[in-house]
C-alpha cells in the first residue's frame, strides 16, 4: 500500500520525523506483522524513537497492534486512500467491462496499468481461473523497460521519452531474457509500434509471458496499457500473434470509450 498511496512534498530540507515515520510504514507494509525489535534493526533506530512514531501512526489509523501480541501491521487506510485515487480514474471504470470479457475469452490473468515515473503500477487485475498464475496485485510496481505494458506505453510515446525512461531506470539483468542494451530496447519498441502489441518474453519472471497493448485517449495520448499474463507451459511462442490480436482489440474498445478516434 505504502509505495502506491503515499507521496509527500516537503520544501527545503526533509523533516526527519516524517522520513522516519514513512520508513516505518514501508517496513511494516512489507510484513504480515512485525515487532519493534525487527523494525529497529531494519532502520537502525532506537526503540524509544520507533515506539513514539508507531504510536503516532496508530493514533492516525495507519498501523494497528495485532491483538494479543507485541506485533504491528498496516491497516487498510493507505489502501483505501490509494483505491480512491484509482476509482477517480475514468480509465478504470471504462476499462473494466472490456477487461472482464478478455479474461473470460482467454481464461488467463488480465492487468490494467498506468505509468508512474519509470515504473508501471497495476491498478486492476482480473484473475485467471487456472491454478498456475502470475504473482501480482493491485498497487504492485514493475520497471517499464522490462514489462510488456511498459514497452507498449513507451512504443506509442515519443522516442525521447523512451530514452529518458531507460536512462533513469536501474537496468538489471532480472532474468536471462531481460533486455539490457538500449539499442536492442529501442529496436523492440519499433517492432511493438509496427505490430500494435508488446511482449514480455520471460523478462520479468521466468515461466511467464505477457502480451500488452496501449490505451489512448481523445487527445491521442497514451494513458495506460492492458496485458494478458500466461505461464509459458500454456503459451507457446507460435500463439503470440493470437494473443496480440486479443489485446489489440480490447485496447481499441477501451480507447474508443475514452474518445480516441481510429
């Protein structure tokens, strides 16, 4: 919840207590429940400071103490705040019916994302009915450069933007298939624009292929992307074009609802 929901701007120098409180939120959000000692170790803070900040966060409803223990966990307050932002997006409401139809057609996991900095954020997910699925959730982020949805967005944006995103990203060989050369990356974006869909061929997660298409609005700007994520055991490479056409048709339906004229 923390990474999706909280953004604080402070003029001048950062406020130390705010920094520490946000750091505590970040640590607690990564665990089902966690004790003060572990928080202190993770942040190299003393117990008095951590307890004081925890008390403040609890008083404001962001963290709660697990009943009958000395452990702490996040409440749903941050999720509710982020979810309100998501609900305010016309994109989500307009996209839901088409995404449901796509998931029903393919029986696979369907995602809707928007960009945030150098990353994409999942704002909606329709889960696959199959037992083997991609481990994602609403609010999760991934780098744009190695995701199908990120490449779909960048391929239909300015080339300068794609280069800027690449330069600002931490390029990591996440899997043996991750593209780590900018020229190879830009060549792939040209192919994405030509085909109308992008591919993540096990670049983010071994055993998972994703196919994505961009979503455009009335001003012809890319405002998001959608994807199908499928385990490779159910998705041979010779079927990529089939799924590519599925995501393209779905993106066209959503884009038209948002005023884009083909």
